[in-house]
């Protein structure tokens, strides 16, 4: 009887291998051969699911995005005041542990490749715009509930928070000793104190 391949499982296997290789190699990104070796499959199988390196990177980025959305949902649904919920969500975007450090490294590789690839660039722009819009909507709701002062512009505050977290993630990944997790957390908290104060 012929063996039936679980294509979704194979894709996940390759994506997880891509993550491990990217975490180890950083900004250079993985080769198809490295990913195949890490996944324990042939280069041909990797190419069957991902004909180009950019397609492999895009699916890996989408996979990370789905994982992050689940963590953000859990952080938000843990309850509490909006400021505390927002703090938990923003901290999920920082490399405060090995899993998130890997995610930031993959994000950096993706952003580097996106500069020269219009398809990847569109995904990057969409991710950033969605994040800013979600932050602005959250800030506007908190403002309507009297938690954020009326004089604050939700769009500008969202852009500031997004830029802060994105920059902290990049610097903490590049120089963990220079920007340790405790400092990154304090800087996020300081910005939230200003926003909600």
C-alpha cells in the first residue's frame, strides 16, 4: 500500500527547520540545503513545498505571525485594565526569551529580504499597518473610557509605541547585554505610564 504524505505536517516540519536554521545563522538566512538537513528531508522535498527561498521565508514569517497572534490573544484575554493588557501584549513582541529571540531574528531576515522584493515588502507593510491600526483602536477605546487623556492622538501614540517596540526588539536582539530584558520592559512601562498618565 502506498504511503500517504501529510503535506501540512511536512510544511510545518520544513518551517520549523527554517526557524532553527535562521536562529543559528541570523541575518544571512537559510539555504535550501541547510533547511533540508535540519528537517531530515531531501532538498527536493523542500523545493517541492517552497520553490524559492522567498516563498520559504514568507511561509515561515506567516507561521510566526500565527503563533504571535495566539500569544497576543492569550495576553489580552488574561484580563485587567487596558494599560496592563497592552503592556503584556507589547512585551510579547520583545525578545525576552529564546523563542521570541528566534522570532525577532526571523523577522529581521524577512525585513532584509523585503527591501528588494515587492511581494515580501507588501506583506511587511501590511503587518506594520495592521499593528499600528490595532494599537490606535485600543488607545482610542481607552481614551473613550477615560483611561487615556483626551489630548492624545491615538494614531500618533500607536506609531510611537510600534516604533519603540520594533526598535527595542532590534537592539535587544543585536546587543542583548546592552539592552537586557529588564531594561526593555522598563522602557515599555515608562512609555505606557506617559500615555496613560
